[in-house]
């Protein structure tokens, strides 16, 4: 394998790893943030249907379930909801594994370059930062265009069709889970993750570009 192809592979793996790190770190900063849930519950008048203690205790129970610390409260969630949330937990577990694998790959490549290609480390690092940011921005631009052309409901439905087995349709009039997590909640959290990830990507691209020019 020639040097250019070898470097291209390392660069490509690094760029994809950084993209996943940026995306999933943003995701985890919201799905385990109880204060964010509280603000959303107030925004969508969830406390008109459930008391604040009931809603937040159910949320804590759900977070604990996702982290394998407890079982779901079957007095709040029904059998269909529990089945769906078990699938969500499995998806989050796979996302977590992918996140940590990306971290290992990212740091492994940096350490390898630092010790075995130290002369080219600085150039590689800053190019990787620039490309990682641009790649992330490009992917999110595609999703942004998809949202503009098809709407959030289409994206949300396709997401569920891809990752779940059909047990994801619930009536908010009889489903506590759907009542506490309306579609507007998922739009807000998706939009927040979108903005935060875009901001991170922009910052690392600017950082990489600035220091790459400075060290040339």
C-alpha cells in the first residue's frame, strides 16, 4: 500500500470517528439531562396532565432503565410501551458502543501518528480537524434539506421504520409515554442536537484551518 493511500485511509477513519463523536456526545448530553426534560415538560404543559413529581420520577426511571440500573415502572408504562422502550434501550446501547469505538479509533490513530509519524503529526491533525468539521456540516446540510423538502414527520417515521419493529405507534389519549413525550418534544431534542453538533463542527473546522495556516 503506497503512502498516500495509507494516509487517506487513516484520515477517512478519523473523520468518520470525529463525526460520530460529535453527534453522539450531543445526543447523550440531552437524553440524560433531567433539566432539559423539565423545561420541555413546562413548555408543552405536561404538568397539566401529570404532576411534576410523577413526570420527573417516570423520566428518572426511564434513564435508569436505559443505563441498566432498574426495570421500567409498569404502573406508568404499559406492556406495549415497555416493549418499545426495550428496543430503544438496545439502540442506545449500540450507539454507546459505536461512540466508544469511535473514541478508541480516534485516539489510537492520533497516538500512532504521534509516535510513528511525528514529522507529519501536526499537518495530519489539523487537516483531520478541518475535514471532520466539513464532513459533519455536509451530512447535516443533507438532513436539513431533507427536513425542508419532506418535513420532520417524514424523517421521524422513517427513523422508526428503520430501527424498530412496528411497536412504535401509540395513542396519546391512553399512552402515558406518548403523552409525556409528544412529537414536539422529539422535534425539539433533534433540533437542539442538530444545532449543537453544527456548532461543534464549525468550531473544529475553524480551529483546524487557523492552526493549519499558522503552522505551514
